[in-house]
């Protein structure tokens, strides 16, 4: 029966009179008989290599099951079932995409929030959740990002709106801002970016914005090994660089590392200027080379 369906057109209603003789001596018929199916209306719903098929089964009766009324009724149902299958496939694809997206967001140390229309948060990672729970400058209200500072909240909402819909020019663009914290810690650095998720052959989707929250207090100290690899430093030079990052002056570094002032003043600064990539910089915002 399935072989006959695969060779036939999608959406065509096939009758038991045509197909049931094909299964009389098969294992499929051994399954149909105990459930009292001796006649049927069968339709192939998809064009896949392993198609989805729908069987309306009926017990054996004196009159034929494939009356014009029943064939017409099944034919009317077919487009709705096909749409349901397409919707099911799309939902499954979105679910898989969401799982992948959530996994990717969790790898990022910074707070990541995806915002849709009306500034509603539709996804966020655990780092963003921790920031909101602390309520130290940022929080969630009615499913939206809020700030404890009125000025910062207005600036944040303006940036999100601009990323979602653009201004009068209708050009969506990103903005960066800072958000003060009542605790007195260094303010959050926030980047709001438009999210472009549409392919050329896809219809326009709902615009979304990506909000990146960076906590300068949570910036880890780069390991000496990373400095050596990025800037091609020796082990001693990397140690001096770390002390410089902590604000130590040349004399303090000389005393703490037991090296001469000449080494501190001339050797390391020259190597850093020579080896630093054009855009590389130890950034306080953790997101760019500003």
C-alpha cells in the first residue's frame, strides 16, 4: 500500500477498493485485521521520502466505504492536516533552535537578553538573571528591563526602541550606555544592538534587539599565559603587565618583583607597543576596544 502511495500524487484520496487487495497477504494486513479494518480511505499528506499518510479505516460492510460524500469529506480535511504537519515541523525546528541559542548564551560570561516588541524580554541567560536578582541598578518589571535610575531607564528604553524600530529614518541601530549602581560599584556597561535574523528568502520576522550587560566588577584578571600568547611576552614581562593593570607604578613593580627599574621602564613598554595588535586593548567595558 505504501509503495502505491509513494508513486501516487500527494493529497489524492485513495480508496480501499483500490488499495486493500495490495495488503491481503502482508504483515500490515495482519495488523489491520484484529482492529477490524477491512476497508479504508487513504491519503498521502507529504512528499517526503518517508511520507506521512492518513488512513480512515472501516470494518467490512455490505456497502462500499468510499462513497462520494466520504471521499469529498476526506479531501476537504487534507489541506488542514498538511498545514498542521508544516506547523509541527516549524515548531520542532524553533524548539531545536531555541535549545541551541540557550546553550550559546550560557557560554557567555556577560548578561545577554533578547528583547522583542513592546520591549518584552523573550530570552536571557543565567548571567543576566543574576544581575536582575541583585537589583543593583537593573531589574525586571512586568517582563521588561528596568533601571533604578530614571535617567538610565529612559536612555535604555530609547536605545531598545531604536534597535527594534529605528527612529524617523527607520534605520535600526545600536547604542551603548552606562547604568549607575546604588551599591557604589562601577556602573554597568550596556550595549543594545539590533538583531538581524532574517534570510533573504524568508518573510520579515518580528524585529528583536540584543542587550549585552557587562559588569566591570566581574571582569576576570587575564592570566599571564593569555598575555604571553596575545602579546608575545616573556613570563617576566607578563608579570609586570599584570602589576601595571592593578595600578602599580614602576617603583612598586620593581620592589614586588625584585627587578630593576630599568627593566620595568624600558623593556616592557617597548615590547607592548611593538607587539600589540592594532585594535587590541585591555578594555574596561569587556566588549570592545574603546
